[in-house]
């Protein structure tokens, strides 16, 4: 794919399976938390599904019961029967597809030939839900000024496909956010909250309604100081771990979004609005 809003600057680094396995081992060895989660990111991680399997099998063998969940964040264009059977046999592997909702809302997520990826990804989502379950498949949508007015329709579209877990993100660096965007983001999700309260979306889970990331929850990139390659990305949710200190030659670099305060404010507003509605708006 060649998404028009992609923020990833490094599109050339390659990673050997043994390199990724060793990185995961180092992270696990240096994580003081009794339980933690692992997410496979890209680029497109499904291009290296054998590497995902190798990491998963190593962690399950060497660190049993410590990894509570695994997420594969994928553009959803790569899926076959062999992959589906492996996922079905290993339900701890969560298939998290990036798609921005309706076909219209998804128009900046294009294939390399410029065509909208919606039809390909929708077909794979439906196939995944049929073979796996809605608990093992979720969707993350990226919102920006050109699709923010479709959040309600996008959530309805995904719900109709059978999706019950939806993440809602905000573009950070490649499209300028406006006040109009912020206002519409809040109002669209407020209407979704009202529909959930009214019982229109049984079993629907939306990340912004259930979790509010604190300001201290900073993103870090884990870099190889020799090659400069990014070999990990994490958030500082655990003290005294690889997110806060250099470990075994890996360098942890805190990353700041140019719009992190704006995003924090609108997410806080969405979270508070939702729970005011769910609790009957006790403040009137």
C-alpha cells in the first residue's frame, strides 16, 4: 500500500527473523511487569508472518504466561488460509486491521496503484471473522479533517461487518488539524455514545470510551545506535523498563507529537462525555 497520509519515514530498513526474535527476548527479559503485551507493527508485518510466528513461539516457550496478548497491526491486504488456520489455532494472536471505516472515509488508504483499499480489506475482514471470531478481530480507524465527519457512519459500517472492537485514532503529523476537526471529532463520538447508551450497539468496544491515556504515557522508539534502525515502539506504562533506559545496546528515545496536547484534550473530552452519558450525566 501507499497510504497518502503515511507518517513512516523509514521505508527501506529490513529485519532478519533472528534479529526480531532477539529484540523481543530482550524486551521480555527487561520488563519488570509480571504481565505485558506485544504488538507487531510495520511497515506491513504480514509480509513477514514467519517472523511473527517465530517471535510468538519463542515468547510462549521462554516466558510462559507472561505475555497476556499479542496484536498484529496490519493493513489487512494479506490473508490466506494458512495464516487463518494459524490464527485460529493461536487465539492469543489478535488481528488488528487498519481501515478508516466507509469506502469514502477510507479513500486516503490506497494501494500502490492509487486505488482505494476498501474492497480488498473488507473481504479479508469478513473472511477473518467467519474463520476466527469477532473477539479476535478488530479495526483501527485513523481520523483526519477529510473523514472526521464520517465517524458515526464508519462505526456503523464496521459494526455491520461484524466488528465489535474499534480503535479511533487521530492523524498527528501529515495533515494539519483544525478547530473544526476537533469540534467534529468530539460531536461525532458524542452521538456514538448516545447510541451505545440507547442500546443500539450491543457488545461494541471503542478504545477511547474505555481507556484514557494519561499525559505521562509517552511514546518511545527503541533504536539500534549502530544502524539507526527503529527496532521497537512502546509507551511508558511501566517504570524502570526498556522504555526509560538503554538496554543491551538499544537506545530508548522519547518521541513527541506536534499535536499531542490537542489530541490529549479531545480524547479527554470524548472520554468524559461518554461516561457522563453512560452514568446519566450526574452533573446535569
